[in-house]
C-alpha cells in the first residue's frame, strides 16, 4: 500500500520520484526491466536542448526551457557530467535562410537566452568542419551535452536514499480502481495498491493510459526509432558544438555532436515502427544518417565508428507532452508522450508533477531531505599522488578491468554496492563506462562477470547483459568430479 506509485523508472519517472522524495509520502516506482534507465532514457542524443524548436506556448517549450535552466544546479548537486557547449542549427540553402529567423523568433518567445544568427563566415570560424555549403547558422549558447545514464541513475539513487522504493522486473498488467477510491495495480510480481498513480511508462505510456481512460480519451504512442553511430574518442573534437540541420516535421534531424565523455555521436534517424521493443539498427538507417550528417559536416571520420545503436521515442500525433490527471480517472496522472526534448525537460517534468501531487495530496516537506549525491568516483580526476594514495588504501582501484576506458575494479565495486546498484553488465557499464570503449566490452566482460558473481552471489548462468533473457552463459560445457568448471 503506497501513497503514490510511479510506473516507469526512466528519466521522467526518476525525476518525479526525486521530487516526491522531498515530502512526507510513501512512494514506489514500478519498473518492468531490471534497472533504471532501460528504455528511451538510455538511447538518445545526450543533448540538453536550448528550447527554440518547440512550438511557442506549448508545454513542451515551457518545460524544455525550464529544464535547461535547472540543469546547472541539478548536475552540481547530483554530480552529473554536464557541459554547455552550445548548439548550432546550420542552413545550407540560401532560400532557407528565413527559417533561421523563424527559429530565432520562436526561441525568443520561448524565453531562450543569448541566441544569435551567424553569417557563413562566423559559422565557419566557430566550426571549421561545417559543410562548404553553409549559408548561415543559429547559435544558442545555452545548449549542452550530458550523460543521460548518469542523469537518470543519479535522480533515482537520490530518490531511493530519501525513501522511495523501487521494484524492478515488475511489469504492470492491469489497473483497476476499487469502490474506496484506491488504485489496484496487478503485476507479474503481485498486486500493488496506491492512492495516486503516475504513468511515466515511455513508449508504453499509451498502453497504461488506455487501461484507465474513458473510451473517448484513448491515446496511441508510436515508437519512433532513431539510429545512432558513436565514434572513437580519437575524433571527438571533430566539432565542438552540437550541430543540427534545420528541423522538419519528423524532428530536429541528424545531429553531429561531441559527448561529455569525449566521443563523437551522429544521429538519429526518425522511423516510425510498430514494435515497442524494436531497438535493432538497420543498414538502411545507418546509411541514411551518415548521408544526412555529411550534408552539414564535412570529412566525418565514419571509419572511427565503435558502435551503432537505436533508441525509441514515445511519439504521439499531436507532438506535445501529455501531463495531467486522466479524464474520468481521479488521482491518476499521465506523464505520457515524452519524446525529445524529454531528457532536457525531465527536471522540470519532475518539478511540475511533484508540485501537482503536493497540492492534490497536501504533502508536507521532509525536515531531513538529502539534496546531494556523489557519483562513482573517477580516479582520473585525481592527481598522481592522490591516486597512488587511493590505491595504497584500496588496491582494487589499481586493478584495471576495462582497458579502453581505464575503469578499475574499485569503480565497479562502487557501482554494484551503491543505492540501486548494478546487477548486470549494462548496469555496470552505465554507471562506470566499463565496456563503452573501442572493444565494446570484448575484453572486460569476463572480468566484470567474475566481480558480479563474487559480490552478488550470482551463478554465471544468472548474469545477464541487461536483465530478462539476455544471459551471457547459457550452460556449463564441462563438469569435473569435485567441482564445476
């Protein structure tokens, strides 16, 4: 029995959980996967948008700009990598130059600060690798880059430390309201009861909404697949700003951007599909994004790609966030259709829904709310002397497990044993970057599995890449008398 149940532990659900953790309330997050940050929140552009793209006056525009404004304080408090590198929307057709002015005017209406329309010469001076066809660009200095995993994990960890329960591998199968006004949520792991429910289920938010909505208020969430390529750190400085083409009705287009970890990212495509788990990449999609990226950035070093991946956006036909109480479903709050700029907007979404529930429920603030959190320690931020002293005190920090990213056993142990700790290879990867380098976990996976086996008491057959049926070891190939091999 809870006061509030949040369905979904992505960036929106985690932001809402953190906001509610400020108050005296019994809160639980139900997540169908084995960890936080398993859906849209783990596979996106890792961009903090300035806010000039969303329609003026829309909820999307309001929350984009507010979320952007909140990022500095949030990332400082929760120890999240974040950099305001600025963004540029590049025009390559002279006849399309008025479109930059339209974006600028929209940005002004939305409250975006510091924008400037650049001439061809100004744009090339800032970014020499822009296309030779560049005619001008819109520059927004408030645009930024962030680690999406760290953002989601940090907010969830902070919520958990402040008393929010998280139930993983718990899929919602049905929702009913009893005569006493309580919501009964049937899952694969039993029934949960709550006074209030928040639907933050990403691409499944339409499914959850339609369980409780009236017949004339159904919504359809379309999974919109975006393919990406991630390039080696060796070419991470090919551009220094986030480079966008002029947007279309399918989105902001294929961007080229550095990442906060020093890589270069190219993507996404925008392909509407039926499969809500359809995160497979395709040759067609990858070829399409490379061609489109080369229209705006020249000499892209695509031979330096270390991995490709795809994410799904929760697209709804009106292209607007759906946040508020569901018609005819008292105390059931939608946080649905959260597509780009959902990552940027997430702190503001948490603030909005938190304030909504605070007023509805008459919540009172906690006297001892913990506002700050420290990330997994990165020894690379230490001096040689400090690092040697750390290794002397804890030799695990001298045992390098992931050679590509120089991740030590000490960091992996921290990732496993901290609040909402990692229980899979991807859980370790998203918290430490072990497995995100050139070899893409080819060398470090066995060692990471040994640590998971030892620290969590998991059999090797139980260890997964990312929960579910993604087991690494299927069966033993050899048994010897007196012990398994």
